C-alpha cells in the first residue's frame, strides 16, 4: 500500500530534471533582466510626477521603468520558488539529503548531546534521540543556506545593481555583502530554532504538537517584534538621538497631542544605504520609541516630517502592530492543525518515514509559501485598511492636508512609486493605498 502511494521512480526522474532546469532559471534570469537594458537606461529618465489637465497624477517615466523591471522579478520568485522546493521534494532529493546527514552524524561525535539527554525521561528519550535533534538542525541549515546561495546572484542584481541604476541605493558592494551576510546568519539562526523545535515536538507529542508549538510561535512573534528595535536594527544601522532640538520639540508635542508618552526621538543613518524615506513608532507597554530615517530629516520640511509622524502615531493609536501579530498568530496556529492533518495523510506518498520526518520540510515550506501567496489579497486588504486609518488620523491631528499632498508627491518621486496601479495589482500586491488614492483623499479632506 505504502509503495503504491509514494511518488514513483519514473516521476522522480521528471522532477529531478525540472529541479535542475529551475536552478538554471534562477541563476541565469538576472542576465536576462539585465539584457533588457531597462536598468542601464534608467539614468536618462525623469523621476518627476506629472499632473494631467483633469488633475489625475501620472507616474514618472523612471518609476514606470523601475516597475517594468521589478514586477516580473517579483512574479518570477512567486512562481519559481515553490517549484524549486517542491521539485527538490518530489525528485527524492530531500530524502537523500536527510539520509546523507544521518550517516555523517552517526559517524561523528554525538557525546556532548547524549550527555544532555541523560536527564530526560526514558519515554522521551525513545521518541527523540540526540541524532534526531542534530539531523533536524543540520538539515534546516543546509537547505536554507543552499537557497540563500542559489538566490545570491538574483538578489544582488535586484538589491544592488538595479537599486544603483535607479539611484535608490547609496550602499557600497562591501556594505551590501556585509548586510547580506548578517541577514543570512539571523535567518539561519531563526530557521534552525523554529524547525528543530517544531519537529522535536512532532516526535515527542505526535498527536498534540500543534498546541504547544502554536503557543511558542505566538510568544516568539511578540518577543521578536519587541526586541527588533533594540537587538536587530543596531546590527544594520547606527541609532542615535535626534539632535535638532526644534524638530524634537515639535515631534514630542505631537506625540503628546496623540496621547503617547515618548520622551526621546531616534534617528537611523538610513542614508548610508538608501535614498528612500521612512519612519516608525514602536510601543510595547512603557517602551515607546520614535524612529526616523535620516533621509526624511535631510530632505523634508519639518511640517512634512510632522505629517509622517502623525501617520505612524495613527498605527500606534489603533494598535495595528498588536492586532496584526494577533491575526498572524491565530491564523498560523490554525494552520498548524491543518499541517498536521495533511502530513498525517501524505507522508507515505511523499516517501517519508513518518509525518515527523525532516525530509518533508521542503513540502511544508512550499505549503506555507503557497498559503501566504494565496492569502495576499486578504492580508493586504487588512493592511490597506489600517494604512487608510492612519492617514485619516494623520490628517485629523495635523490639520495639514496640503502638506500631506506635497509629502506624498515627493515620496512617490523619491521612492519611484507607481501612483495609480491597475485595480487588480492593487488588490493583490498593495500593502498601502496607492499614492493617487491617498492624495485624492487628502484633497477632499475638510479641516476643522
Ligand atoms: Zn503606515
């Protein structure tokens, strides 16, 4: 029965063939995008918005060219990435990798981990061995590192070359690689922790694992979000208090008006990497932080900075971070039960030893990727709603709709935004209302 169910040998060959073709596509596609010449030509294009006689805004030629290059790259990743990991799964590559790692571990020294295990109850030691734990961890690290390296040319082209061609990046090659290295290390660390924990619980509690894993996941989400400003941001940027005391007073007055009790404003040296502008407010209990990109302070008027801040305070006022974490946590927790249901049924077909076989991880990753891709319209719908709430809040407490309009025109020019994307693109991909929707709303806004 199990033999009939598993992905059969002739299919293995087709999937293996597909796997290598996909690797070729990922490695070569940057050259194809480069060969279009769109990036090389970007320097000659104007980044200025135009207004048509009827008042409608038109994206700059530079923004249009940028979109023409970036959008197919985004689609490529969306389609090719799940195919890559699924073909690795179905070709038998994942099982072969797991077997190989197990052999290496059996031959290698396990004593330190075995010692750690002596304190465990006998029942648990039988279900989860030191060898299992190490296999989980090494499998996750090898798989993730391979994906990072495979996507390195693609990401370098997209994140460094194209960004430079369009004048969006100020980073040096060394700086880019140093950031890449840091984010790879952070991601590997998180992935190894997450998946080793999940698969260990699957072994220890074969029926009930979604309960504790879901709880840990929600706790981790909150702790990670709470610690990001103090732990992760300083790894990439220099964070310092805002020195301009006029601006500082204005910002703190604004936060008080919104009902927040922050007493310091921080600046990060974003200009060392990018020309894009941003700001954010983080708050958990008493820890309230206002962070501005230095690009915002350098290029925008104090009035405009105030409107940006007012928008960020809107997110704080409506508890958007907390609500989105709750939403992600709840959906993710339910998803774990769905995952258990699927793995309990599909493991023989996938050629695995049990549902808790780490060789099934690529399948799990593909499921998660596909689920989050298909839920994009819903997720982004919520996001656009929250962004609009924050815009209304910004206009209400700042009472400066005309500053709001000039601010978003300047942001659109600087960030090379498409001001009025087609409705379907907005529906699927846009986390924020389009620039033209935001400007249009501000123009209709009645001040008190
Ligand atoms: Zn926002």
